[in-house]
C-alpha cells in the first residue's frame, strides 16, 4: 500500500534511537500518522516542525499498519510561528485541535483548505484572530456541530440577534431571550460576518465557540479535555485587550 500527497505537519515525536513518528493533515487522507526513518537526524529534524507544509509519500505492507513516510519540504512556517508568543500559540491551537477532533484517516477537504489558508496568515496579527475564529466555526460545522445564526430559534426574527442557545446552537433575539438571557451565550456581530471584527468582539466570540468545542464536540469524544493550546491562545489574545 502506498500513496503520495501534500499536507500540514501536526506533530512529531521521537521513535526509537533515530526515527520519528509524525502526524500530518492531508487533503485526501485526512489526519494520518507514520514513521520517518532518520527523523531525528540533522538533515531531517529541521524539516519536521509543526505547521510545515510537506510533500509526503506513505508506504506500508497493509493499510492498517502505521507505515513509513518519506518527506520533502514544500515550505516552512517556522519563522512566522516563532516570531512571537502569540503566533506560536495560534499555530499550536490549530494543530492541537485538528489532532484532537478529527478521526484518523478520514478526509476533510474543505477544512484542510481552510487550515492551509489560515496557517499561511501566520504573523499577520491584524487579520489572524478573526481568521482563526472563522476557522473554529468551520471546524464545528465540518464535524456536525455547526451554529445556525440566521434567525431566532424562538420568534423566527432575523434582526437583533444577540445570543446563541447553548443546547441547540441556534441564534436567539433579544426579545426571544426574555428572562433566559443570562443562560444564553453571546452572539457578537462578528460571528455573523457583520461589523468591523473588533478584538473585544472576537474575544467574546471565543467564549461561544469554546463552549461548543468543549460541551458538545469534546463531550461526544468521550469527555476528553480540549487541548490546552487552545486555552493558551485565547488567554493570550484576551490579555492583550
């Protein structure tokens, strides 16, 4: 069994004396792991940095085996990722959530394309937070937890939508919320693609996407805690407001 594709390196860990096990996210094979022989060598180790764009070829005797990768660099994102704590935290949040949320060897082409585009924005702090927020919303959508923010779940109104139901993921208007407003999640305009996307609104939106990542996605994955990298990025972003 063998295949070749281009993908994003998610993680690397040492395997034996000289090899490494890597996990990549590719358009056609999804999240996929394999062994890189000599992956700890001076020649190959610098290539195997999370976020790197790689040309990968996988081979195994049987499909269910972990198999072995040969890798060639396409482009590195290390310089942008290491430019600041914020960019590194953002990269770690993305790679951590993909490894956490996606089933192994299941393609998610729309999410892959969004992820590649997002990582190509690393270092552009004027646009990254909003792009990352939209990516989290796309991740929820891709995995069946998409938010319906088009109309009020109670009244059907399309105006003055201020909240999200934590149970259904549907928008709720101010009038529809009534006495239940304090039990609902915030719906800043930026989540509906409206407004200027101010940092304070994005931080508020992270509270809502974080709830659905934790209480719905993570809960359905056996209650595993979300990757700490996601909280570190959101905390770092919020502290700078």
